[in-house]
C-alpha cells in the first residue's frame, strides 16, 4: 500500500443563485455577504460597509468628511438604516471618516434603492438592512484588527450545548495624530475619540422557536480648537422572537429601541461667563410583527403590523459657570406615533413573468404635550405673524396624517441570462432632519410633521435591463429612475435653526424632481474581479411660495444640496496569488452645489456680503484614487492563529478635494490689501495618507 496526493478541483458554494440579479423580482438592490465583506475596498480604519455602499451606482456621499449617504438625490435622513431591525440616527464616527458599523460579525447587508417592499416604511429614499450572525455557529472564533486609527476585537462562541450563540465585538480609536497632521491650525489643536460595542445573543429554544437579543452602544467625542466640544452617543437594543408554525408559515415579533443623544459645549477660559452647553436627542421605540406564508414554490405572502413612537428633544441650553450670562432655554419636546399595516404578495405567474405587489397603510398621530402656534393666514409665517397658540396635554392628539402606499415590482424574463424589471413605490416620511450644513452641526434638528409642517411624500418609478454574460462571470445592468417628492423641507433665506421655538416659520415646503440613469458592470470570477459604474443624475427642487419670504430663487427650479450629475466608480481586485491581493478604487463626481457671496459693500463702518441665489455655484469636481495591498491569512486548515496584513494609501496622488469654500473675517493688513474678508478652501485629506492594518482570527 502507498499514499498518493490527488488535487481536487475548486468547489464554490453560493448562498443564492448566481443569476439572481436577473431572475429575481427585486431591482435596484445591493447585497453584500461575508465573502463580499472580506473583499471590500479598504477605507480609513479598515473595512467600512457604509463607505463601500457609496461606491455603488446611485449612491453618493458628501466627501471624506460627512455623515450618512445620499441615494438617488435624496437627503441622508431619507435613508432607513436598520441594525438588527432597529434604526440608527447617526452613521458616523470621527464626523464621517469612519462609519458606526463594525464589519466583524456582520453576516449580510442589503440596500434597497427602489421597488421597496411594503414591509418597510418610515423613510423615503432607501432601506439598508444590516444583519449580524456567526461565521461558524459550532465553533468559537476570535477576530481582531490593529490599525493606525483604531483597533477592534470580536468573539463568537456557542454556549449550552450549542443552543445559545454569543457574538460580541468592540472598537476603539486613538486618532488624534490624524487631526494633528491636517494642515489647519484649529484642527491641529483638536482631538477626537470614539468607541463602539455590539452583542447578539441567539437562543434556539427548540425547532419552532428562536429568540435573539441585540445591543449596541457607541460614543464619540470631538474637541475643536480647545474651545468647542462635541459629544454624541447611539444606544440600540432589540428583542426578536421567531416562531415557526410549519415550514410554510412563521412570524417574527420584534421590539426595539434607539436612543441618540447629541451635546455641544463651548468654553473659552478667558470668557467663562459665556460658556454654554446645548443638549438634544431622539428616542425611538418600535414594535414589528411580521408574518410569512409560503403556500407553494411560486407564491409567497408577507403581512404584518408596525408601530413606532418618536420622542424628540430639539434642544436645551444651559450656562457652564456660576457667573454665566447665558439665559437657559428649554425647547418643548415633540412626540408622535407612527403605525402601519401592510400586505405583499410575490407571485411567479410563469417562467417568464413574476410580480411582487403590495400595499402599506400608514397612520401618523402628532401628540402632546406641545404648544401649536396659529399664524395670520394673509401674512408669511414668522414670529411676528403669530396671532394665537393652543396648548395640548400629554398624549393628546394634535393632528393626524395618513396615506396609502402602493408597491409593485415586475420582472419579465427575456432569456436565461437577461430580463427587464419595473417598479413603483410610494412612501410617506413623517420625520426630517433640518440642516443648512453638509455635516452634523449643533444647528441640526430632527423635526416631526405637525399642523404647520406636512409630511414628505415620495413617488419612485424605475425600469431596468439586466443581462449576464459568460456563465454569469459578468453582470451588467442599466436602470432609469424618476422620483417625485412632495412637501420636502427646505430652510428659508436667513433661517435660524438653533433653539428656535418658531422653527416651522423658518421652513418652507418644496417639490423635488430626481431623475437619472445608472450603468453597472461587474466581474465576479477570475483573478481580476471588481466593478465599474457610471451614474448620471439630477436632484432638483422648486418652491411654490406666495409670499416673497417663502420663495427660494424666486420659485425657479434650483439644484438641491445633493445634486452631483456625474459619478464614476472604478473598483478592481487582482488576486496576484492565493494570498496576495491588490485593490484599487477610483472615484470621480461633479462638485456639489454651494451658495457663495457675490458682492461686498460697506455700511456704517461694516463690510457686508451679498449672497448668490441658492446653490448657484459648484465646488470643483471631486476625484480620488485609493490603493491597497493585502496579504491574506494562511490557507493551512490546522493553523489556529491566522493573520493578514493590509497596506493602503488613501488619496494616492494627493488631490486637494474641496470640502467647502467659505468667507472668513481676517486681519486688516497690507498683505491682504486691507480686505476684511477672504475666501478659503477647506479640504480634509489633501495629501497621500498611508495606512497599515493587521487583522487576525483564531
């Protein structure tokens, strides 16, 4: 007898059909599983799921520095981001450099840009559903990463005869050195720190019942120029019970909570009497009862009820010293209940035709305690046009809004590797983030729909052609969309958003018109994988005010803050060997719109500025190239400790991408020709930024 080694062919196991992008009814979808997360482009601090999502067609971000993302011209608050079925209200660490989602422990991520199922509501533009789960539920695994900005540690382990699984992870930063290297004197004197932790406890009670308990906490602190201090926290939790009646009929019952708190304080040691602190926050509680029934292989029905309770604290101002001259201000809190019932039916009518049709009915109730101002009808809303006010007690109904939200998606199969899909959905959004800045600021306010502020309604139409080539090696798609937004919120010229009890008087409703074309090509197999996408899109708005104060740009159509017509993404992964891997990502987009001063004049000894129409100008075009080289973990099965190294360079050719252009008052000197104001450009990463990360598992 003798031994002989026989080399076996590669076996690839897919979690879903390779041609699902063609055969599925859902369109405008982005899905990332565990394998996909591993090959995501390296961002600042390592793998970043949300930053990677912004590399997909129709999805953009404001730049290196900014919270959230924008889907098909919508604002960041129009995205419903769920972590284990609970929404999160701030997606960023370090003011946008890193997202709050730790990729360790994430089992899959799904982004829906159109054709959104009737089971989802609350936000108008998109839904991102992030689910946690063990890589191997029968084995204890420890993962971690050590980077230049932050480090992470993650554990998953089975407990109690494999009936209970525990996942727990944490990250913490040491990022002050990065701020100190940015060429800005104020940022050099600033500091930043964050940490987050998440845990999921899964209990398989028996074959018919499973219980999941989830928790998440994050904390950020950013000190600016040793005088201004920002702090914000996210606290999430959920309890989910899955019960199976039969293999064809089951339900998920979920109760969740999301608590977001924001604080800004400013103190100058030479002026302690002017030191102050502002606190604000959002408390969200929800319950979901979702049923699924699978009568046969060609038919699936989902139905259920949802309820969400909002409690918003717009702001509280207090002084920080005994000798303060700050008058305390306590804004009235806002409360509302949003409930919904839905039914959706996915039917495969024939091998060539499938339809997903659904309907959702939402009911919104604005609750007391609160004070509602009544404005004189023949005058523009302002503090001076208030003629009366009404006080409502706790939990008293102040006003109600409701609406029917139809959803339909259709797939027509043209061949084994091509199809055409169409979709339409309507969504009502009853909560909005009011902001006149691109990043989170103390003036940002979450605002509920009220008697004087109608809810946003979005109608979204999309059609797409999908085709795969060479046995699904290549995926291609071409999608066209149009979104009509009614009662979108914009601030009036000269609006005061900070601690303003008459905030609704400084806001106006506008119509939104978003449309675009998205082209996507992806290579799935081979040594070279990756994708290329190009998006042409417009995001336009128009006010319809009767009074001059309610008009923006004299009621002419103008670009929104998120109108960036051209967006090109090139991403490539080249597997040099089984362990060595090179990645390159190039991003190009049109500069975002800005409002700039056009004239300056002197008045009574002061130099005043006259600003242009809203968003008349644009920043310079944005482009950046990031590259990385990765040495993946050992392929030896019996090796317990496995490590990988990633060396990356962010902004390889040192492009100084303008984050903003602004006027700032300076010294009255000969060198600036005695100008009191000068133009400045702010950029965040203006030079190549090398990063080194070590990841391990055992």
